[in-house]
């Protein structure tokens, strides 16, 4: 998606440890006009899939997921990373190693919000090694819901998580795939 690639090129900062910082439009300040265009594009790609629910993971997936969900007219469920008094009843859980925080979280989704009748699209801001998606797909597997696939804003293709999931037959649609990056340069997959 060219408009997203242009923003990455003009505002993205490549940090050490394979981190791409895009906090002026995606991870801290959020450009809702851009999010809306991303939602429109994902709706175009998944329009025939009869999606009933969007699933994401807190925190930075939530903003994008909400705007995407407006285009599909369905609710968003976000997996929580910590225990909470507000989270009661039966839960699906899965361990996820966080790329940015470098620690393992147990993610949790209440069983009442995803059932086997659902057809679910997973949304996240970044795809790197694929751990967040694997955890979310694991939760969907537990629920018996149909996994439609995942819509991602930025995939770092060189970390391999997306291609490994595609090889398993999962549909992963990323709006920008960074093939290579380093100090002062970012190169996209065609
Ligand atoms: P994965 O689980 O695929 O290794 O990493 C995906 C998760 O880590 C995303 O939910 C995202 O929040 C975070 N993440 C991974 N790489 C980056 C990055 O380069 N920049 C930012 N801002 N977040 C990232």
C-alpha cells in the first residue's frame, strides 16, 4: 500500500535490534485518516470472507483493529496481556513472547466473546517473528472459530514470521513488507 510505504520512508526510524519506530503515525500518535485507508484496503482484500469478528492484541493493535472493524461492521476483541479483576469466567489463554518487551506474556480472551460460529480476522500493527499471531491463532484454534487470516500494517519480512505462517497455509495480508532495513535505508518487498 503505497501511502503507508511513503509514510514509513519519510517518518520511520530504524533502531537497533531490528526495531522500526513509527510512533508519529502508528504506535504513539495515530493518523486516523491513514488507519481508515488501511481499513478500506483490508476490507477490499477480505470482502468475500463473511468476517464476524476482529481479534487483536493489546495495546498497539487496538487502534488499527477498531478502524478496520468499522469497515467490516463487526466487533473487535482484544487479547489482554495481564490478569484483571474485569476479566472473569472461562478464558482461552496462550503464551506469547513479546518482541518489543522481550518477555513472555500469557494472553487471555474470554470464551464468551469468540465461539465456533465466528469467522475471525486477526489484525496487528507489526509482524516480525510471528509470535503474537501464533498466540492469537492458538486461541482461535481453542475456540473452534474459523480463522480467516491476518491483516497486518507492517511486516518485517526479513524476520521470517509471515512467510513461515504462509507456508502453513494461513492467509497473511500485510500492507507494507519491509524486506531490508538499516541505518538510513528501508527497502520494501515488491
Ligand atoms: P512478533 O510477535 O511477530 O515477533 O512481533 C509482533 C509484535 O511485536 C507486534 O504486536 C508489535 O507490537 C511488536 N513489534 C515487532 N516488531 C516491531 C517493530 O519493529 N516496531 C514496533 N513498533 N513494534 C514491533
